[in-house]
């Protein structure tokens, strides 16, 4: 019951990816559905907390109250699934491909592949989820009023109505990561022409909602001399921690998107020249001597097909005696680039970030339209432009674990 998640293609096999994050449940309307392992945590929490309450209110249930509590967790799961399917199917109207639906500890999210959104369409896709839950609540109410449901059926029907009503209303609150945050985002986006400003505003809206919830359900009862219900307080703190993290993530992502225009391979690369792999250390030293002023450029080696393959290591180069320079192949003092680790100098923005995320290594050769090496781009430089952080954050951002 979170907001929709918009990401580019991961480049990984979706089936294997699904198994890593949860249990694949198949496809609905062509969209893969994954039950995250974390869902079992919230299911257990529901049984442990709600089971005794059901047993106390309905003594005839006995131990069966815990099975009814588990059925409650399953009904919530179904309600969230319908919510996320509404997002996915509404997005399909605009040709937005849904990569997958993940049902997890916090409810769930629909992950889309990259697409171009507009303020109006973003709102419609976001609001489809809460609308679906309100329709389910209405349908459940009709069933309740049409006949006298008693026992377990009556309990579950009432739970179903109230759960969907609460999910629908809660998700329209005006702050990310809730669906209602898209209303704030789109309104500011429409007024300013900047989606990033809209996302930041909606993220702060989410933080204000967290403060209001904690004040209402925790702080006020304590200040008034009362004692908050332990279960309610735990649920409030869990939900609020999730909302706070989601709001913060939305703000950071918006700030990154706002800096994307500054990320251009040619502008961020340090000067570099290319040499063939069959060159010697003497060739590198001669090239450096030709540069009478300024720092020596980085040296990138290229193979017989003209594609960059390695970078000369300055430290290793300095250890080669002058007398051995002509006989020492330059490959002896170089380290390999990742496969395909070269980019056109005009690459920039989201396209460049997504491409680098698919490559191994922390450095990339930069080439012009003729394929000639003109620079060496470092991952830490790209990250520094986006966030001001170091290369460690770069590994996290580009999804690398090296």
C-alpha cells in the first residue's frame, strides 16, 4: 500500500531476481507477483497481536481465533494485491510497463520500468490503488447488509470492510511514500514545471504526516496522563518508521534527479590519451615528455578492434627502470577495465547513470565520435557531482559489490 515505484530495467533475469526477494506467485494480467519473505513477519505479528483479542471477544473460537487472525492477514494481503493491480492496470492504459508487484512487510509496491509521466497521469495511476480499496470496502458492506453473517464469516467480512476502508483513506494522505503524495507532487510539479520540486514537497508532506501520527497516537495520550495501547503504539511506530524512511528516500531521489543534467561524460572526465596494447613503457614516457606543461594525461590502452581495454597504472609505471622501458610492454604496468567500460563523451543524465550501473569496475574510458579516447571517467567523480559523497556511496548507488 505504498506509492508506485518507478525504476529502470535492472538488467537481471526477473525470474532469478524474484526468487531472491521472495516467492513468485505467478502472473496476473501479465504482471509478475512476488510474495516477499518479509510478509511472513507481518503475518506472524497479526496472529500474535490480534489472536488473543479475537479469543477474548469470541470465547467460542478457542484456539481457532489464531487461525482467524491468520485469515485476517491473508485478507489484508489480498486487499493490497488488488490495490497494486489497480496501479498496474491503470498505468497500462498509458502504455507504462509494469515490471512486477511485490507484496511485503509494509504492504506492497508496483515497480514500473522507465517511462515519461505527466502530473495528471501520475495522479490517476496513484489514486487507482486507494480507489480500488474503497470499492472493495463498499462491496463488503453490501454483502454485510444483504444478509445476516454470523460467526467467523461475519468477523472476517467486518474486518475486510474496515481494512479496505482504512487502507484507502490512509493512502490518500498527502505525503510520500503514500499514494496521496502524488497529489502534492503533481500540484507543485504543475505550478513550478519541476517534478523534482514536487517530489521534495511531497516528501516533506510525508514527514509532517509522521509527526502528526506520533503526536496523536503516542505523545498526546502520554501528555494527558494516559497510557497508550501497547499494540497500537507498536503499530504506529512501525508504520511511522517506514513512512519516514520512504519520505527521506523520495527527497534524496528528487535531489539526485535535479542534479542529473550536470552529469555529462565529456565534462566530468579527466584528460586521457589512447595507446595500442602492443605499446611499450617507453612509448608512454615519450608521450608524457611531449606534454611540456600541465599534468600528464591518463593513458588508456585499446585492443586490435580499437576498443578500450585497460588503464596504465602510474605507480607501476614509475617502478620500471629507464633502461628497461623500451623492452617492457605497457600491459605489464596496466590494469584491466571492465568489459565494455567505455562511454561516448556526449552521454549524460539518466541514460549515462543507467548504462554505468550495468558495467563492472569504477573507471570508464571516454571516446569521441571517431572512437578515439579523450578521457577517463571515474565513478567517484560522477557520484561527487550528484551527491558530494565519496566512492563508497558510488558502489551502493550503482548496485556494485566489489
